[in-house]
C-alpha cells in the first residue's frame, strides 16, 4: 500500500491560537501528530502550513514542510495547494491528518487509505464510529453521518440524524447512529476538484467541508473505524486533557 499523509497546520487557529506549536510532553503538538503519521506506514509525509514559524519548527524535528496560502477555507484546500506545488499524479492517494490530532492511531490513518485503494469508484474515504450515548447524539460538536447500503455517505450533519420520529425526545434511533471521525483519504484528482470549487451553501450552513464533496456529487466512502482516536485539541481544556493522557502513558 502506497499513500501520502499531509498535515495541515494553521498557526492562528480561532479557539486556541498557536496551538500547533504549544509544548506538549516536551515537544510541539505538531510533532506528536507527525509521529502518528509515521506510525501509519505512509511512504511520504508533509506538513502544509501558512506560517514560516511552523515551517521552521517542522524542519527542526525532521519533517518535510511546505508553505501555503493564509486564506484557505479548509484543511483540504491547503492540501490541494501542496499537491499542486509538488505535481503529484492524479491517482495518488493523500490522507488529510488534521494538525490538532496528536492521539490519532496510525492504524486508522492506514485504514482510510486502504479503503480508498480497495474502492476505486470512491473519490474520498473517511471513518465513523457507532454512537451509544444520547448526549453525544444530541451534541452539535459530534458530527453525524448517514450511509447507504454500500457504506457511502448520504449526508453529514451536526444535527441528530437519523431522526427517530416515533422515539422519545433525545432517544437514540433503533437503526443506529454514527459519529463521523474527521480524517480523510483523497485521490489527488478529487482533491483538485474539491479545492477548485467555492464552499457550498450546505458546507457554510453546517460548517462541514465534507458537504462540499457531497454537493459536487463526489462519492464519499465511510468505513467503521477499527481503532478509535483519542481526543483532538480545539480548546485549552482539550490541550490540558491530552497533556494528562500523555503523562499517564
């Protein structure tokens, strides 16, 4: 299996600015993400950033890194710019590993890449896990996905879907509910098509970049994760939690 991993790393994130460079267990947060990428077996790993400071940090711990524009709407748009800079072939597979996921299992990164390799009709592959908790089902920060019989995404939403009409308020549907995990494998051709299109109305409404792909009619394969990631880092509380988890290892 041959695939690349690109880690988009924007310096001035909204909720926790400069988080990718925050020191975590003796090294920058982004270095932990890079180590998870190395555990996936990827043949090529890059960090795509909008910051010279992040670029120098990445090169300091041995990573390949490239500068990309500040204005990108999503991490996938940042990946597309780097893929164009490097002139990678259209059928190459690139995994988008978010720069704030220091506890993403290498096995899950490899799983989504393999899923795309195994399904040549798919444009993108991503992952999900079953929801067993009603509070998680109702939580708008937990993105839900509904799939067809072949495992392709029908819709992603922050709303509790599928809606159980005959259930009690907040009750999990008997058909099951699935939480989307934010890791993507793209074919370079699909990445180019995605990035060449303006954000879609549904994408803007839900603040979910994957809805741009569905709006374009792209086929998004959603596999059940064989190994679940630890928490990502969006806020200071998340950062503190991850720091404690790493300390306990």
